[in-house]
């Protein structure tokens, strides 16, 4: 599985691909300097339960750490993940 990061203007996404097919996506918007808002996470129904959403979130957290960003999780999946995992809260806004 490959996870790509794409940015366009003030929006971005982390895209999970397998065999050239998109199987998951997490989107975000920049919300001023040093902050991004995760607004949507979606995984292909055939791929649910495989941890793809968590892989996407981990990439977002890595990106935030590398770029000194804070994350505001408006997406219910991302919010629940931050609530459960204390190890990623260093990037929580």
C-alpha cells in the first residue's frame, strides 16, 4: 500500500492506494499559519477494518510534526482517534 500526500492551494489530502486503486482518503484544509483542519476520512467499503484510516491519520500526524503544524480534527474519525491515542496529541490544536 502506498500513501500519497497531495496539496493544492490551502487544501490537501492523504491518499491510500493499492494496485493503482484509491482505497482511502483523508482531506484537510489549512486554517491559518501553523494549523490544519482534518475534515473528512473515507475508506472503500471493501477495505474497512484493515486499519487504513489509522494509516492515513498517522501520515497526517507525521506531516504535522515535520512541518510544525497543529491539527484540529473536525472529522469524527480523526476526533475519535485523537481522543483514544495519547501518543498523537502533541499535534492536537
